[in-house]
């Protein structure tokens, strides 16, 4: 028999090497390359921020989950993948929302972006727990050999013998902080709980500075603002734009000038300071458009137009009853913000009316108008 000895073998996509560290490295490395290549291919597609997040979660990261349940990536790989995902999501935007914020839930100002490291460790732990529950598995023998138990004691002690088995070490560490599963807990809830527990132990919430917008306007109800954006009966595209406006990450001359990337902070159309508020309500036709919109909102709320603040466009910290009235105000605000932000040329009143008419028609077509908006949007007539 003339069989050559090999130190590596590839089985089901995993490049097995002599040690676990090497196996992890050689399996993750090509995956990172694939990820980079894939982001390049879709880079030119015209997607909104939320669509890019969806794409990253559903298509880009999907390839990594199979490997992630066996081998937790090293910090180096995690860093590389984070850079690839961040570059894809922001596509050269100068002002961005940090990755830590994007990973927050939507009601807390994030976009529910999955944290690959926490998810990988959660999947590994779940897999190990499933194997432990069976008799005579290798993992049980290995645990006996290493003299450890899973779930481990809290706080978990470090065992030198586990240095070779990184996945066991993680499982040993993570299981210490996980409350035991009750027989009634459904698998999906349990999986989510493992993920959120691990995410919490990985990052120190209190060491992260509050979001920029919250630091600037600390005294308002931000949860209400985020909920208003995501619960408003508007297309996802509007939500995405509004989210960026609220985070104040649009490139304005004022922000560019503040970091010395623009010689002045003047608007290109007029000589006033180019802020977000200026673009939305003060520049050119924006003044007339905002006055008209403000009047319509005041009509819904049965109040004086001067009580409708232009701040609501950037910080919709409002709540009205009944829900249909509240939703109608949010619908108009979001439409106005999207209209003013998406168009680079100077759009006139007629363009604005066309835009509103088209979008109201689309909203009405969904058939949930009586519950969501009632007849409140009729104030916009005659469109
Ligand atoms: Zn201007």
C-alpha cells in the first residue's frame, strides 16, 4: 500500500489540520475572502441602509453560520469580517452610526444587526449542550478528561488544559452566566436567550459612550422617537431615510466644515449655514413646502400651525391619540423628510404634490387604511 501521509484533510467544508487553532484559521480564512469578494459584487447596487443591513444578514453572513457553529472565529478574523461588513453597509459615507449602535435593538436606536461573534459562541454552546445530553459522546469524554462540567460554576475558573480546545473554553465560560433552561421554554426563545446573554457578557454596556444624538439632546424620550420611526405606516425606504436623518449622519457642509473637509459651511444654493434643518425647511422651495405641510399637520391636530415644530422632522418625539391621528402625522412627517432628502435637484411644489399623491395611493392600496390611518390623510386634498 503506497498511501502518502497527509497532515490536512477537507471534510464538508472544514479544513482539518493538526490543531484546533490551525483548523479554525484555515477554515475561516477562505470564508473571509469569499465575503470580501461578494461585497464587491453588490457594491454598485442602489440599496438603502436597511436593505444593505438585510443583505448583509441574509446573504453575506449566511455562508459563515455553518462554520461558526463548530469554530468560533479568532479576534483577528472577527475584526476583518467587521471591516468588510461596515464598508459594505456604509459604502464610503463619511458620517456613520457605529457598529455597536447598529447592533442595538430598533427601539434603542439600532438596526438589530447580528453580532457574529456572539452568535457563533451561542451556536457552539447549544451544539455542545445537545451532545452532552447524549450518552457516550466524545465531548463527554473530553469534559471528563479536562475535569470540567457544562454548565459550569459561576464565576467560571480558567483551566490551562482547555487552551487547546478553544470552543470548550468558550462554552465553559458562557454557560456559567446562562440561567438553566426550563422544560417549557421553546427552543427559539432559548436560542435567543443564549445569544443575548453572551452578547451582554462580551461587551460592557457601560463602557460604551451614549449615541451622539443622545449626547446632544439628552433630555428627550428617545425610545418614543425610535418607536415612532419603526412603527409608522410608511414604506421601509422612508424609515431608512428617517433613521439616518434622526441620527444626523447626512453629509452637510456644516458637518464637513467642522472636520476641515469643506472650506466653508455655506449652503451651495444660498449663503446660509448648510445644516440639516436648513435643507429640510429653509432652503429655496423648502420654506413653502414646509409651511404647507405644517398647515396640514396643524389641521389634523386642530391646533395653530406655529405649534407644529420643525424639530419633529429630526426628532419626532410626539404622541397623539387616537392611533390613526398619530400615524397620519408620522406619515406626513416621514414623507416630507424623504422627499426633501432623496432629491438632489431643487424640487418644486408640483413634484412634492405628485410624490405625496403617489405614496398615499400606495399606502391606501395595502387595505389597512381604516385601522392605520382612518380618514386623516384626506386633509392633503385636493392633491
Ligand atoms: Zn440653502
